[in-house]
C-alpha cells in the first residue's frame, strides 16, 4: 500500500495520517468547502475538495470519494469513525473498485449493524446475553406476554437502532402496549425498519467494551477493556483503560467472549465489542462496533500498540505479529472528550472563533485534535474539539494529571466541556470508582460546576493576595534596614 485516502476530517483524519507517514505511506485528504483551510488538509500529501459543507454533500458521498481516489491512484481508504465507516455499501463499493477498505468486510458490517442479526450470529458461541427475546416483535400484545415472563422493568429496543435511539424503558405491565406502539413507530420513521425486540432492563450497569483485532490468517486478539460508563445522553464524555472493577479473571472471560463475537461474524481489522456489566459483575453482550473508535487512544497507551498501524498491516494482508500472551496492561489512561459545548447551558453547541487555543504539553499528556488558534468552528459537524488523554502509572496519577492538563488547556472564543471534565475528575464517585452509566444524571448540575469554579476563583484570589503581601514584606526589608 503506497497511498491511502482518509475519508474523514478533523482529529481522526490527522491521527490516521500520522501513522501512515510513520509507515512511509502517502496520504490523501478529502475536504468540504467549509474545511478548505482545515489542519487535516494541510497535513496530507495531497488533498481534494469533494463538495459543499453539509456532510451529505461531501463526507458522506461514497461514489464521489471513490472516483477521486481512483484518479489519484489510491490503494486504500481509511474511513475513520462516523461518516462512511460503518456503511456496508461503501465497504463493498471499495472492494468492487479494487481499493482496499481499511476495515471489515461488508458482510460483517451489515451483520453487526443489525442487533437481531448480531444476536443470531453469536447464538452458537455461548456468549452471555441479557434475558429477553432474540426475534422481531411487532405485536404489542406479544410484547406484553414476553414482558410478563422476563419480569419488569423491560427495555424495548429497535433492531436497527444505535446510540440509544429507539429505546424505551417500561416499568409497569399496564404501559407495555402503549410503549411498544411508540417504539415501533419511532423505529419505522427513524430507520425505515420497525423491528423491535425486548430485553430485561439492567437498571444500573457499567458500559465496558473490549478492543479486538482480527487478521486474515485466523488470528483474533483482544486488547483489554475500556470503561465508558461516564456518558451524557449516550454521548461518551470520559473513557478510561483499564476499568477499575474488572478482576484479571473477569477481564480474560470478557476478552474471550469478545474474540468469539468477532469470530462469529468473520471479522477483519479493528472492532469493539460492547458489554453491560451489572452490580454483581455479570456481563452481557450488547453489540459490536465495526470501526476504530473515538476512544481508541486509551487502549494504545496501556497496551503499547498503534492500532491504526495494525489496521493498515491487516488490510495489506499481513498477520498480526503479536501473541495474546505477550500483551500486558501497563499503567492507566484517561480520555476526556473536549466538546465546543456549554456545560452551564444544557451542553448547547458553542461555536465561534477560537481566538485562543493552547493545548497542554508534557510527559503523559496526549492531545488528539484537528483545530488551531484563530480557526472558526464549523457548525456542520460534530462539535468535538479534541481528545485530552493522560497516562500514568496508576489511575490516581492519570486523574491528577488530567486535572493539571485541563488547567493548562487555554480556550477562548467558545465554551467547552473542559470544566465539566474537571468536575468529573474531582468527584468522589469517580475517584472511588463507584459509578455507573447514570453518573452524569445522578451527580451533575450546572450549579455544582459554578460552585466549584467560584471556590477555585476564591482560592486563586487568596493565593494572589498572599504572594502580594509576601512581596511587599521582601521589598520593605532593605528599606527599613
Ligand atoms: C441496555 C441498558 C440496560 N438494559 N440494555 C444504550 C445504547 C445501546 N448501545 C444499548 N444501551 C443500553 N442497553 C439493557 N437490556 C442500558 C443501556 C444504556 C447505556 C448503555 C451503554 C452506555 C450508556 C447507556 C446509557 C443508557 C442506557
């Protein structure tokens, strides 16, 4: 592979290009009219404009991207995350055009993109699943019968859904039929597929996922877990590796389950298997994400591998040269997603011009970003500015370093979630490791964030006053002498 095109923008486009450069592979950036001057364009060896600002007129145009790739003699396309990354038709289109899609085969994407198909694929592999039904239910009455069997609360999920869309919790039997009807109609209008299924609702789970990699020589490895329970409305905010609740035995068990999920769909490349873990440490397979994930850096830091490099080698047909028993967890990594959103105002997007943008630097700090000082934040795309990642020998070291890095991250011109990240890192429940997916809902209010900021300002004022008084004393010494 001599040249790859990155069908993405922002931090992930740059992240992929960095590894390609390291491997001596030429890079091609694609960009929309809104991204003409974006850093990912300048970072690439070549670049091509693919359309107007809205993503359905640029970054989502698979045909157009392939046409440009062929013109430029591109050997492979890396899709990053989002956009075309889990589009089975695009993966297929690449294959048909003799361009290597750096990711799984279209068949695996299609299978895992449908939750009922995924359940069906893994059913002979003895993977723990949430109690429920693994077939489409369309009649509200039928759902009521199932619910009575598994017991309330239940969760109705859309088979084609994702990111919490099309999910409904039902606490009481009397609400079942009404909620079923709503879920079906919601799924039909959102996904064009009204299939739903029913599961027992796990009330206070943790969300833990396992990174897997599979090559074309029958090797499937796992790269441990990421703890992703700190999320807000299905948007992850803080991720870490390893999870503080897994024992080595449970980690091994979940790792082996994840490997089996990958095998069940004939997986190739990097993927993530999502699990729920309940308060008794039972784990249940949820779904598989067939892409490189936003939070992949925490895995890279604790395992010492470059996941993008392995993706590219696998796409070239090479075998993974690492053995499972050689992989060890080293240290602890945290990632904070820094969004251009206002935590004081219901996390509303806060776009503007980044008049000040200075990232923290130092040992154990990694910032993956696609922005620079003076840039306008485009309104058309995801408002994530960067990923602030810290690494330490222990969890506590990584947390303390994160707090310090947040303090040294200077952004003006847009509100960001940096202060919110600090709130999480200073919260007792987070520090003790005693939290679940309801952390933000249970503990966060803008008032608490405000109180923390005021406290900090007061301390800063006191420190300033103390320094001032001490300076005065020093100055007076020679005078009074
Ligand atoms: C669940 C669940 C509880 N019980 N399934 C949310 C998105 C999708 N990936 C699956 N999700 C959930 N499925 C059962 N049977 C709770 C969630 C869930 C969740 C999962 C992971 C991370 C954050 C979450 C937030 C709310 C609900």
